[in-house]
C-alpha cells in the first residue's frame, strides 16, 4: 500500500466487496512522505498496516551475499528485463516477522497508472494536430532507455520493424502518435518490465493476481479519449468523487519535479543526501563506496543503473565473456 492512488483504489474495492482477511504493507524510509499517507489510508479503511523499514544492515547483508544476489538477479530478470528488486527486503521482512505465509495472495497495483493515462505527459499530444515521427521516437527512447550510455539510435531498426514506420520521414496525427507511444509502453515496458516485479512473489512461493490487467478494464480505458486520459484527468475526477472523504483524510503526497541548477557544493551535498534519504531507501542495497564509484566513473545516479550493471556482468559471466 503506497500513498498513491492505485493501491488505495484496489484496497477500497476489496473493502467495499466484503473481503475481511486483508493486510497491507508499506516499505522503505520511515521518514518518507508516503509512509504516513499509506498508514492513514489503512486507518481510514480499518485494515491492518505493517511497515518494513529498509536499513543499511539488512539491505547490505543481501547485496553482499554475492551468491544469493546473483541468484536473485537471474531469477528476477529472466534474461529479458531489468530485475526489479525493490520489494525483496519487504517480502523477506514480512515472512521473517511472521506477518504473512505462503497462503497469502499478493495484489499489487501495477499498471493502473498507465492505462488511465499516467504516461501521457507530453503537451504535444493535445496541443498539436500533427507531430514529426522522429519526435515520437525520441519520446519513446526518453521514457524507456535512460540507462544506456550508447546512442539510442541503435534501436531504430527494431522500432521501425515493430511499427512498420519510417520514423525519419514525415509527420503523424497527434492522436495516432499518442497511440504508438502508449502501445510501445504497454507491450515493452508494462508487460515485460513493470509486471516482471511479480518475480519476487514467485521467489517466495506466493500467489499473486494483477487486478488491473483485467481485459474488460483495459478495453474500457482504451475507449476513453486522450483528452480525458491526459495526465489521468478522468481517473482523478472519478476517485475524488468515489471516496472524497478518504482523499481529504489522506491526500496524496505531492512530488516536486522541479529541476534546479546546482552548484558544485550543492551537487556534493545532493549525492550524500540522495543515498541516505531516498523515500524507499533503495540505495541501501549498495555500499556507499559502490554508489560513489558509479557516480564518479559512470556519471549516473540512478538506482536502476547499478542493478543493470551487475546484471549485465552476471550475464557476461554466464556466456563466458
């Protein structure tokens, strides 16, 4: 249960449908803004709520066990997606504390943000009648291939084969452009990457069910206009009416996405701050020296970048390269 919209909607409907054997869990940094929000959501809906704090000791213990970490990367990645290990410590902690057992079914809120328009963030989709095809390609790469050091144009041929379109020539209607952008996201990001996060449940022998991948639900949202789905407008209007009191009692934490120019002193401070104050404490899986090395040598501060580097190393070892 995060402090966002998707998991609280799922929980709301479970309660409304009469389910009584429900527990919720939140994880990460105990000072994170979403922790208090999720606790209040659980309190409002009268369900048990547990918090699993990510500590340096516990996370590093897992990361430093090279045999276990390698096994996790291989099991979670399956050779076709970046392994998503963010819930590893949480699920392990729930078992360790005897909060859950293998009879539990996990219901994550994956993908609802996408089908309701959460990835339609580019104003061109609404403001322009036509968009250059190469712009759509750039937006697809910007959203999906941010970790590679290589020129993303190495993917051009594959992308053109997938859509049967020459992206270097001409324009395309804005609505069609949005459809292409979302189709790539749906088939390549959501299906292969985001939903691959269920591997952590498999690893611990848990059953899971992706409620928001219901075919009828996807068909419904596919019929909603881009204008109404843009930045989740229709969805947010709906939830604010569906459970207005819950939204007032536990409003969603606002994220500051403002990008500011930092001087050298601020950048150094930010490096230390980010490692110790990530809202989910993901960086604790890595030693600070490892984190610093990637920043200095690789010039990349992304948590996923470190996972990708380790995963590629393991794949190369398996291939004998």
